[in-house]
């Protein structure tokens, strides 16, 4: 198991929650739509040139994740 890159003021390893299908796209705020990431990886998934590749990689690596449909395109 990987831990966060630093200890926060609550003395816990710091990670950020990334929604695989964003809430703005109609993704649910559920465990099967979320992954804990270091801040750098989280930013990369939002702004990186390879964000679609990284999203697919997450879906393939974490068995519990579901590729929820995008509801804003209906």
C-alpha cells in the first residue's frame, strides 16, 4: 500500500479523492467512483495531456471502480 507524500496537521498521510466520473458529469459520490491519489497525480488526472490514458489505467488497476456513464451528454 502506498501512503501519502506527507503527514498533515491531523498526523495522517495526505491524499486527495479523485472522482473517476466527475460529479459535474453526473458521477456518483461513491466508493466505486473514487480513488485516493497523491496531489500531483490528482492534478495530472485533471490537467495532464495524458489524463484520458491515466483514467483508463486507474479503471483497469482498481477492481472496485466502475466506469459510470456521463449524464451531462444525454
